[in-house]
C-alpha cells in the first residue's frame, strides 16, 4: 500500500478468497484499453499474478513510470484475468481534490478534466488514495485536518475516529 493511501473501512472477509484484488485507475490513456493503480492492492504471498507482473518488468521504462506502474499491470491482467479480482470499491483515487469512484458509470476521464465527480460517502470504499498533491493539504497538520472542509479532511477525521485517535486533533 502506498504511503499516500489510508484504509477507511474493514475489508470484507469474502474478498480474502481471491489471490489478488485491485481497482481500475480512472484516467483515460488514449489508445490504452484500461489501467490499474496498484497503490492499494491486496495479494497473497506468491500469488501467480504478482509473479507475472514482476516478470513483465523486463519492459520497464524509466522515462515513463505510468507505463510500468499503471498500464503494464493491465496488460498482465489481459493475459491472466482469472488470477486477479477487480473490485471497484477497494480504493478511490483522489487527484488534486477530485476523487474518482470507479464504480460510477463513465468514471474514466482525461487527466486535465477538473470537473467534480458524483459525491459518495467515505464508508462506500475501503481505502482512499490521494495521488496529488503530496501531501494532501488537509493532511499536512493536525490543524489543517481539524479545520478542513473538503472530502480529504473528512476522510482523515473518519480514520482517526475509527481508530480512536481523535485526541490527536486536540
């Protein structure tokens, strides 16, 4: 799990039956059919899909990290679809204040599209992954988190409340 992601709710037990669980990414990559953001991924040790993905690193492109980290996993998935379960509510990716719930119809958009998405509840998803800015403004200080009015601040307060640590905002 990336350091810019937080768990917001318990993962359901039924998901544990799958060797790998991941979520599609939201950006449209021109002619590329789909993509994964593996900032939040669940996988059993030695899961076959992980081995396939690692072996695909022979196509690593240092100059194009999105290819290696986001597009290449989808290519592996195309070859081994039965080895990964795609669960749209595993994570929501938030990019410059706009969160992209992949369970919504027409969630895919170009990177520069800054229109708001449909609202959702923090408990509708198991993890929130804030890919930009880093760190999320609402998570920079306890004061920012306590006084923040955006969804990212709501997520932070929800996580602290769930783990019994709201005292950190006092």
